C-alpha cells in the first residue's frame, strides 16, 4: 500500500515540513542514508502547537501523542527531500528527547508514540528501528519532545 494512503487511513496527515529554527539543515543525504536533525511538534504562527514538561504540564499520553506528531514532521521532511515516502527502505534509528519534569523517568514510553506510529505506517520490517530515549530538563521553545531520525532510502 502507498505510504501516504496508509497515513490517511490512520486518520492522520502530513504537516508542512518544518524549517530549522537555527543554523542547520533539516536533513542531510549521504548516499542512500538520510540523517534528520532534531524535529519537534508542528508549528503554527511561529509557535509550537504543544509545549510543556511531561510529568508536570503534560501527561504521558499527551507526550506520546506529541511524539506521534514529531514522527509525522520527520516524514514530511523526508517527503520534501526525496519526493515520495515509498522510497523509504527502512527506518534505521531514532534519538528521542523528552522535556521531563523532575522525577519523571518514563521517557521510553513517550517516544513509543513515534516508534509505534512508524511501525504502523511502514510495518515491522521497514518501520522497527534502533532507538534511544533520553530525558532533557529543557528543550527549545519548551517543546515536550524532540526526535532525530536516520532512514535508508532507495
């Protein structure tokens, strides 16, 4: 099935690709590998649509949903770079940061929002990936989740 059709069938849509907020590029292509810079939630009117610390301002479920949104932002960047998400051979790795309240230690369950969605979209073989999930005491613009991705394309 077409990847964008699968996204639509899940009741989701790709946002407009995000633009870097500082001096870097969103994606770097080296051979058939895409290295995606850290992405956060979708922005509207120059501000993130969701902010706050998980475990204080946001529940774990809200953090999970924010991570799903970040995964969609990453896919939007891939589409803008290569034109077609069907060219993704596999998701290799995620590095996720969770803006965590003191004492909050369930970062892997928050980043599961992105991981679970990528498996739903690409399937076990192409979507299952290596991953790290870390706590951050602050993230840019108070976003709750930031995720980097490495993907293989053909």
